[in-house]
């Protein structure tokens, strides 16, 4: 529910933030349902991602000043609010000259896409990547970040009534190929590999049958990274893929990466800097968004849980 609360007193190391915009992500819904590995103590404010403007800082705060834009340094901040007082170390400064929707959706999906493209296989221009749920927030970021690095993408989506429109949108973002789950099984897939190499990296957000079908097209010794399980089914892998093609299966969780790199501010800053440069150059845009005023949060939550959603609900605060 929507509640009016007092803004807490500003401590010496605290920052008073006016929130500007915050998206609704699948993980936010899972946290509310109590099915996510990271749960906030109740009563809690929802939302793990968003952008705010600094209004006031405590006297020990050195890295931030009023007028700066900030995003959460970690999950669990509770961004679905108009104001908040947070410890300085829970915030990351971002340029205030990037579009507000890019800033609001920066800390989860683009970071996940960036790390998965960088950390599992050393990809070079001309290499290819295959991914399912290609119209998701991460999927759209993968297409654009890969494109900026000269890496080809094969993008798998579910068949739907407005498929041609979706294909057109993903191609406009820089997708090289868009195929449906059903097409993965067809002999025509061979035609794609006449012009680009088979992928060394597969990104899996679905699980179940989709995983098995994508694995068929992976190069021997290739890696499949699972970062979601939208089908709510296990990852199915034929024994032959392990034995005769020596494929690797890995998992990725952005929250864990942040924990592991909490002391390594260089790699965090490097990633944020690279992403903001892509945004500045127009090579990385916000995912398709629907902007919703905070008081209409119920409608936004319901819309974000509908099937075949290609637009991210963003609460305007």
C-alpha cells in the first residue's frame, strides 16, 4: 500500500535523496512474494533500482553534493518512494546528463548484460552470442552492448501475435538474427551459421526446453550462463553435450557479483563508466518503458506480471 511516512533525520554520513523514477523488475515482484533469495526485513519499501537527486548531505559526506544524481549501489534499497535518507556507501553517483529512464534502469539489467558478456568467454569482434528472452530488459541491453563491441547476436523470443513488430524493434536495436523458440529446432538454423560462427556463449533466462534447444547450437567447449528461470522449469542438458562437446554451465546473479566486488571499487566504477559512455554515444538506450505515476502503482504492478510484456513499468516519483 501507499503510505505517508516521516523522512528520517539526516545523519553525518547520510544523504537525503529525492527519488525521480524507479522500475518494476521481476526480482522486485519475487521479493514481495517472498520467493527471492534476498528478502528485506518487514515492514519494507519495494524496489531495488531507480534514480534520485541528492537534496542534502551529512557533514561527513565527501563524494556527493546537492544536485548530483544517484542510483543504488546494491539491491534492497527500497526505491519505490518519493524521498529517502540513505548512508552514502549505499549510493553510486551517475552523470545527470543521461536520460532519466536510462539512469533509472542502469543498475540491474545493463550491468547483468555487461558482466555476462565480459566474464565467461573472451569474445572478440565477429564472435556470436545466443540468448533467449531477448526482448527482456537484459536481452535488449545484451543486443546493444554486443553490437557496440562488434559481437553478433542470435536472439530467441516466444512466438506471439505481434511477432513482426517485436522482430523489427529488436533489429532496430542492433540484433543480427531474431528467431522463435520453435525455429531453434528447424534445419533452417543452419543458414544462420553460413554467415556467422556458432556461438561460444549462450545466455539463458528461461530454463526448461528452451535451454536444451539453445545448447544444440553452442560451439564445443562453449559456456551457457543461466541468470533467470522464467519457465520455472529445471535446466535440461543432454548427457552427450557434456561428454562429447564439453559444454560448461554457469550461473550468474548480479547481487552476488556486487557482494564479491564490494572492496573492488575500480571494477564497479569501470563498468558504470563504460555503460554511461555507451549511453552518451547513443549506443545503449533504456528498454521500452511505460511511465506510471506512483499513485497508480497497483496498475503498474499488475501490468508488469502479464505474459508477453515487452515494456518495463517505471514509477515516476
